[in-house]
């Protein structure tokens, strides 16, 4: 195994408070790029360590020679390991540490260059190929512009009476996205309802036709997720309308940045988000890896 660079050291912990105490300044330095780490840890603090699945999460931070944190990771099984931007050397060192520790690594999600460097080293060390699962683009809302023409209907915040609907639509979103179902859909709905975290677009007769969720606000940023319209109702402008309204509400509530991820394999959604005012921040890659380090 190649030695880890002497000027940096990875530290791991299962304590979210310890992680945030050490990585606070680093994560708050770029709330847009570190939105996943900020929002996931906020939910773990609020809901406990089983918020994303039965296995407890693991956190990591890379300290420099001067004691500052230069990178961070989190892993909430069964989801992919999520890592901030790394140099090629740092990615190689991280792979080595994870293999030495015997940590299961079912996948990697990171900015594209980082993910590719990590996977290349993983393949070299293990002899097992990584499989590209998804290419994503992170967008930031810059100037909100509603869809034209606007569909009929209006936006409203989902309430307790919408719980069953939110469960069905969340399950539909998970199936469409092809992501692990790490938590119960009912728990997801209850948590989002607890802070008015889902907005619905409904027709004039009150029928809901689309939803857009939003994460808890942390470090001045929120992330729009998920956006879902049932298949039979797509192509009518409902997703654009509800995404516009949830962004408008977030800005009105004081968010400095409104962010979202889009699957680059879906040109329709990427074009939609750009039409309503979102602009590219960075490209992400998600890879599936062998579930257990050999």
C-alpha cells in the first residue's frame, strides 16, 4: 500500500457532533459544494443515527499539517460513501485507509474527478471494477423565472392529510431513481411534514399532481429534493411550477442558496431547471463498488 501523505491524516468517527465540531469551518466554507454533508448531518442530529438505515453512519475528516480540515466524508449505509473534493493522492490514500479498516464501501458519490480517481484506485487495489451508476449536475438558483406558460393550479404546503400521498410518491421517486430504500417511506413523510418540507402543486379542483421537497436549512443553504410527478401526469409543466414555488418560498424564508441535483441522463429535467433560473455549480458521479473490501 502506498503510504498516506505525511502532511495529512484521515480521522474517522461515528459521533456526528464530534465530526461537525471538527469539520464545521470546512463545511461552512462552501455550503453549496458540501450541501449533502450539511443537510444529512442536520437530519441525523434531529432524527438520530438510524435516520437513513439500520446501520449507524460513519464520518471522516482529513487534517492538514496545520491542524485544519481539508476534506470530509460521510457514509450512511446502504447509500454510497459521500466524499468532498480530493486530490488524486488524497483519493488514493483514502482507498488505502478504507481497505486497511475493512470498511464496506458499496459505492462512491463525489465530484466527478474525485469519484473517478477513487474508483481507479479501488479497482487497482482490489481487482474489482466499479460501475458508473449516475452522472449528476449540481445547480444553484440564480434568478428565479417561473415556467411559461404556467400550468393551471396553485402550490400549497403538504399537511398531515397528505401523508399517504407523500408515501406513495416517495416510493415512486425511489423506484424511478434506482437508489437504495434505506429508510421507511412513512418515516420520511413524517419527518418532512414536521417542518413543512414538501410543497404540492394541485389543480383548481384540489387534486395534487406534483411535489417538490426541500431539506432543512443549514449554513444558509437548502436543497430541493425530491421532485416527483407521477408518470401519467408528466409533460404538463407541473414539476417546473412546483419547483419554482418551493425555491421562491426558500428564498423568502431567508435561504442564501437554493440548490438541487439533476440526473444528466435526463435532458428534460436539466433543461427545465435551467429555464427556471438554475445554473451549474459542479458535476458529480455516483459509482457502485463491490459491497465489502477484500
